[in-house]
C-alpha cells in the first residue's frame, strides 16, 4: 500500500512538472514574440501618424489649385481620419490603401497646375515619398513579427494552453503601398541594356497605338473610393 501510494505521488509530481514545463515554455515563447510584434506595431503607428501629418498641406494645395477634385480630397481626409483611429491592422491597412491611392491622384492632378512651380510642392512630394517608404519598412517589420508570433501560437503546446494564456492571433497589415505617382521610388535598381541585344520588353500602350495609327488609350488613375466605408 505504501509503495502504491509512493508511486501515485511520484507520478503526480511528474505530471505537475510536465504541465508546468509545457505551460511555461509555451507562455515564454509566445510572450517573447508578442513583445517584438507590439514594438513593431508601435513603430507602424508612428509612421501612419507621420503620413497623416503631411495630408493637410497636400489637401490645401488641391483645394486651391484643383477645386474640381474636392470629392477626391474629402475621400483622402476621411481615410486619414479613419487611419488616425488606430483600429485593427486590417482596418488601418484598408485606410492606408485608400489614402495612398488618393495621394497619387492628387499629385497627378497638381502636376498639371501652377502648384508645380512652387518649391514647397516638390519638397512635399519628396516628404510624402520618404514617408511612404518608411511606412513600407514598418509594415514589413510588423507583418514579419506578427507572422512569427502567430506561428509560435500555433504550435502544439501553445494551442493546448492558448485560452489559459489569454493570447490570440494577430492580424496582418496586408496592403501594397505605392509611392506618390509624381515622385520616383527611392533607390531604384539600375537597368543595364546591351544595345546589341534584341529588346524583349512588350511595347507600351502608347507605342502600340502609334504603330497601328490608333489613338492611345487614356491614362487610368486609381479609384480612391474603392473599398472605403463602414
């Protein structure tokens, strides 16, 4: 009887140690990953805020020089306001997509006006391009950190203790951000062309139209309203 009781106590202690070990290992692995993801999210929020800060100046130029696109300006203002609410990463990503599309369209419209002659316009465009570039870096950093955390949370031990740990999967900031249309992207890859080599690139729509003596297709800009709203 004593030996049986000793065996039961021994097995109980082993089981408690195993439970403690699996919980602690899972919690530490997930907490380390979520700390990194939270830091990346903070930097992402900062870059989103930097983009919002540059919008009033661009909108003011659009109101002054291109009053016919007030609807476009209102859309960017709504997107910036939505981004400023700092909701879920997916909601922020949608607001960023609409905002950057609106920025590109506003820059294209202002390029054809007297605003182009203002020194502040070129400086603003450079600031916008730099901000979008940094936002892209912050987005990639956050998405990588969130994906690493989600992978740790999906491991067998973490799945076993997920509810007790109070952890849940993190959303990704899933959006492809583009530079303002009038500003070249930073650090473009150099293109070296051998003049003697045959060119394999497809002709542009304008070149095709010239070759066939047909009118060139009109330029298409992004629709900033697509997918925006409650």
